[in-house]
C-alpha cells in the first residue's frame, strides 16, 4: 500500500471531473493539502456545505498547513507557492508518490523521497 499525495489537479479530477480515477487509487493511502480543498471551492464556486465534497474528505489524510511548511515553501523549489506547498506537504506526510498532471512538476521526477508521477503504476506482486 503506497502513500500517495494528490496534487490539486488530481484531487479536482477525483472530486468533480472524473470520479472513476478514484477506484484505481482506493488501495493506497491518499493525502491532500487543505489548500486543495480551498482551491476546489474557489475554482468551482462551490458553497458550504457541499455534501459530496464533505463525504469524500473521509477518503483522504489531510496534511496540516503549518508555518513550517509555509516557511520551506517560500524558499522553493519552484517559483509557484502553491506547487511548493503541495510538494512540502507530501514530504511532511512521508509520501513515496506525488501524483500530478502538472508538466513542470513532472519534469522534476522527485522531490524529497517522493517520486513525481502522472499515474499510478500497476501493482505487480
């Protein structure tokens, strides 16, 4: 069972755009930043409460957005603060995989111990 951090774009897919992607991830431990939830509500102009989003939160570990994460995110590794918060949150959650559709992040290949990927490789016992 892998510890997988979901970048905001993947979280949006699972929550609002393509819920079928979630089935492929159910056997993994999934983590998100509370920042992703905020961006989802802002982007989709959702109103509180959104029962569908509320129910889905039970599926994810929420990595607290702490001063420590913010301080390290303000130093990099990219010029995009939101991306940096996501990356440092994955490190905080000790995730081995960082799932994203962001082409700039995919070029990094790794951040800390997390391999940056666009899809979960098939399980080979």
